[in-house]
C-alpha cells in the first residue's frame, strides 16, 4: 500500500510538471517558461551561489521576526490565558488582528521605520504574532479542569499548577500555533521584500521580471515555496513525534 | 495542615460495622450544616453527614443530587457557601495532605509515564526523586501494574489508567480517600474486578473511603454505610448500614438475601426521582 | 471580566485602547499617529469621496468574485476528493502544499500572466481562500458517520437522494467552517493583492495617502478596513454557531 501511495504521488507530480512543460512549450504566454527551463535556472542559481546569498538575506528578517513573535507571543498568550483581567484587556486586540488584513499596515510601517530591516521584521511580527498569542491563550484556557483540580487536591502551589500541569498540557497547541505563525511569517517576509525593498529572493523575483528572465523568476518563486512547505512539514513531523500521546489519554477516548 | 500521628490507630481495620458509635473521634470526616449555592441555585442545603474512620461510605443518588459537589467540598476543591468540614477533628478549608482524590476521568498527565504519574503527588510534596519513585513502584505493583512503569497513559486501557489514578492516591498515604465515580468510565467486567479489589483495600488499609457512585448495586456491594442523597434541594434522605455483608466472601455477596433486599429497598426510594 | 460585580462585555476594552490612542495622538509624540477623534472626523469626510467609494467598490468586487470562485470550485472538489480515493490521493498533496505555501510569492507570476489589474487580484483572492475550503469539505465528507451512510442504504435511498438529503447536510458544519476560514483568508488576500498591484482599490488609495503624508486619511481607511474584516469574521462565526448544534450530537 505504501507503494501505491508513493506511485500516486509521483504520478500526480509527473502530471502537474508535465502540464507545466507542455504549457510552456505551446507557449500559453510569453511569460510562461517551461518546467525544464525553470529547473535549469534554479540549478544555475544554486551552483553559482546567488540563491544561497539571497536566502541568507531573506531569512534574516524572518528569523528575527519569528524569534520575537515566539517569545513575546507565548508570554502574552500565557498571561491572557491565566488572568481574566489581562484577557479582557488584550484579547480583543489580537482577535481583531487575527481577522484584519494587517498587510495594509505596511505603507505605514515604511513611513515610520524606513525601508530597512526594522520594517521587515515588523511585518513578519504582525503577521505571525496573533495566531501564536491566540493559540497559546486558548490552549491555557482549555486545560482539562480535572487536571488542575488534581494538582490542587495533591497540594500543588499556584506556580506548580502552571509549570507542571498547564504549560505541558498546552504545549502541543502552543507548538502548532508557532507553526502557523511561521507559515504567516513566510508570507510577511516575502511580502515585505516585494513591497518594501527588493532584497534576497524578492530581489531575484523583481529583477528577473524587469529583464524578462522569466525562467529565473519562476525558479526563485518555486524555490521559496518548496522551502516553506518543506520546513513547515518538518515542523509538523516534529510536532507529531513529540506530542504523539499527549492529546490522548483522557477518559473520554 | 501538617499531617500528625493519628491518635486513634487501634481501631479494628476493615470490619467497620463494629464501630458504628456516635463518638465523634471515631469519625474521620464530619460534614456540618454545609450549604452550597451557585448563584440562586441551591446545590446543597444544610447537609450534615458523618464518615466513620476505617470504613467505606458511599454517596448514592440520582444525577443532580449534588454528590460530586459534596465530595469536592470535602476535598477542598470547592468552597461551601456555609457550614464546615472537619477531618480528624480539625476544621479544614482547602485541600490537605490528609485527603487524596481519585478522579472520574482519571486526571492522568498524558505526557508523563506511569511512574511519574503515580509519584506526582509525592513530587508536589517535595519528596526526593529516588525516594518517591521507590514508593511509587511499590504501589504500582500493589495495583497490579508492575512492568508498566515506563508506559504512557494513552498506551493503557481505561481500567489500567484508573489503577494508575488509584496508585497515585494511595502513594501519598492519606487517611481519607475520596473517590468520584472512579469506575464509571471502565467496562463492566473490569468494574467488578475493581469492586472486589476495593473490598480488600478497605479491609487491609486503615483508611477512610468516601465513594461517589450512581450504581445501587455497586454501593451496596462495597459500602459499610450508604448515604442516600435526594435532589432539589439536596439532602441526606437515608443512611443504610448493611450489617452482615462484610463478613461474607466477596464472591457470595451478590447472592446474599440482605444484599438483594437493600438493593430493592434503595431502588424503591429512588425510583420516583428518576426521569 | 468583572468590575464591582458587573460583567464587562467582551470587546469593551477596545474603548480603553481608543482612549489611549486619543491621548497618545494628542500628546503629539508621533507625527504618524494622529488623535482618534481626528481620524474619525476624517473618516466621515473620506467615506463621501469618489476615490474611497471607487476603492471600496473595486475591493468589494474583487473580494466577492474571488470568494465566489473559491467556494464554487472548492466545495465540489473537496466533496469529490472525500468520495473518490484515487482523486483524493492525486490532489491532496497539492492542496496541502498550497495551504501552507507563502502565496504572496505567486503574485508576481499572476502579474506577468494576467496583467496589472482586476483579474490578478481576483485570482490572488481565490488562491488564498480555496485550499482550506477544499480541505474542510473533504474532511466533512470523510467524517460522515458510517451508520448514517448505512441508514440511507437500508432505507433504500438512491445515490442522488442520499447525497442531497444526507451526505451534504452531514458534512455541512465542516464545509461552512472551511468557508468561514476561507473568507477571512480572502480578505487578507485581496488586500495583499492590491498592495502588490498597487494601481487598483485600496492599494492605490494607500499609495496616494502615504505619498502625501495624509496620516488621518490613512488611519481612517485602515479603521474602516479592519472594522469590516472583523464584522465579516464575527458574522460568519455567528452563522457557524447556528448550524453547529447538530454537529455536536452525532
């Protein structure tokens, strides 16, 4: 059965890339290179080192932004989940942020912080933070009440209930919030490179478009999508590995 | 609320019906005029009840009669609106080392092994790791889970999980064990085995058991004393003390005429309250 | 949250934040943050202008069209994937890839293929919304209770009747859940599309305001946009709760 699944995956990839190749050969548009042209451009960039340099540039705001969002987001989320007062004060902000198209803030951020790294880190943060905060807060609020009661009845102090029961119980959901935050952070990082100043991968995309080198442009876009998808899948695997039995084990199973 | 030496250690363990005296020192837990209101809803009204030391008392009643509320008040997890709880002659107003709780849904930490789950109560009391794991290992063996120390809750069946919950409650060596419908989430056959094990536990450990159940047969089978609670407003309507069942072999109790009579009698008094 | 025994409504703290905004704006600490009262005054001014109404119309048009395509393609695709295993295995990897892919990277491709206009924005919106709609419709069909399917069979339902009278309704809560998340994503997609293709709708308006440093105008439009997005998501959540009653008991 594993063979069937693998075979179908390969078949489906073959069909899609084949369709891309054929569409590029017709061609459906002057701006639509074939699959092999794009892959050739990708390998060329990989070997001359320009792709690596571009990613070093692109991943900088992403990494900084994600780190800030993770620390701040989890801290705020824990606080919101634990304190009714804080929940009342801060939840609405993050609920609105979650629903709102925050990308619209980019022109404002550029005016306030210029076109440098700061603005880009900000963009990543505003995209990534709401889901991290809301997931953390929700997970803390949804700690099974029998677990906290159990802690109390065995004389756990307030701090022990938080560190030994609430935080471990919430950690799978916090982690998946982090993964969703990183996914949104990728969107923000690329958006900021396309909108604010073309650097890194955004620069390759913008520049190759301006000189009509579409194969290189498609290759760069292909690579960033592959990178993001692989990284997020990797995180999902880690999540499954670490928290396999964690959501189960209650009486209601 | 430090645990002190129990001054009344010389009671005959197990055979509880012999100490049905009104002397308060023979009562491990006393509930005095306890009321509990949720907003305008009266969950418990002026309820008083004595729990004799070394015996098993069941709280039995239809759903909504407040039996779990009462148990959680005794545990110190809920605060009564008025009235007081005495454990071993001392008034208590929160959880204490003198009481241990067994939860209906087991309340095991899904991320912790059986060993850590069982030793968790001791961990919270600051017992050193090696010492608490020794104690836990002993109780894991006592409840019949030797060899599963490194397993995780999701790898165990419902019955085994509740054995872990029981071992955790036993390992802190409290005088009073509070059990909230502990067998309701396990299948019928496992449940019968549990009931038999519970009888020998009551006989062998010098502990007081308070046991919430909604099964009449279960209550009559395991109890020294059955408190029937009726709803709206919650009150103790009757206290039944089976007199001759504890001397019987655990396998013949269900055929005993006294057992059958009591089950019938309780059902007659409860049937009008069941929708 | 309770103060002196009175329950404060959920979103009431936004008033406090509004007040803080006003104070901060009046303090003049930042040129970029005008007082809230100024912003609201500008808001009423801006709403009447043809530029704003044109932007609103264009955005609304792109949004509705994008959501329409996402829903009308996404739901049938998802249902077919849930029913047909081969189709499912062929398509699922791609749906999962596009669900987590940074779709902003695809906007430049759309721009060169479909031009700097409405068409690209509509496709961006559809791309943001469709994947989660497909995935949820698929999950909804796949989780239909076995015994419900057997019930339909045992009462002799024709395949079409079973589909329209049982399967669709049994999967409806998940389908609607997917549509809700899809629409929230579509709101973000339509704005991202307009920002990158900044000659239409609010994208053009933002460009205009930020080039002329019209801060209150900028904030006024943001306020309208955020309020509309929030309203849409709350209305959808409300509608979803209305149907969730039968999702809970089955």
